[in-house]
C-alpha cells in the first residue's frame, strides 16, 4: 500500500431510481485542507458491483459522490451509520480517520436525503 490507506464501501441507488447505480465520481475530501482524491465509478451495469475502494494518504476525510456539475450527491453520514431508518434524523457528514496502511470498510455512500435538511 506504499504508505497509503484505503476507504471501501458501496454506492447506493438514489431513491428516485432504486434499480440503478449510475456512473459517478467518488470524492474523498481531506480535512481541514479540503484537498480531494477522486475516483470514477462507471455505474453498476459496467462495474458489475456497487462496491468501491479509493486509496488515500493517511488523514481525516469526508466521502461523497459528486455530479458532473460538481455538486455533492450522496454522502457517508450519520444517517447511514444509524441504519437509514425514519428515526435517523442526523444527516451530518461522518469524518473518516485513517492511519498509514489502514483499510476502513463500510463507508457507504447512501445518504441522498441530506440535501432536504436545508429546505
């Protein structure tokens, strides 16, 4: 792993089209600098899986998918960690902390609802 760390998880389908995980850009944004590591995900039909892995330098990250016009789409949040149930109301981004050589799994990019908390 040459001094790197790895974030792994799955990309969930959006509520408006629960049968398809489309092509998207996975973003691991390092805090506090806000530098980004990105990886293209070609979509379920091409990849044959909804799983992803992205290699990053050790540090603290927020992880999300990004649209072609650079907007956050789905993120790893407290809502995802809570189980995405009706009683889960916190949609704040979860910060993922990684040490050199560490692999963190279960960073699922499934919170499409986070945007509605501002409406």
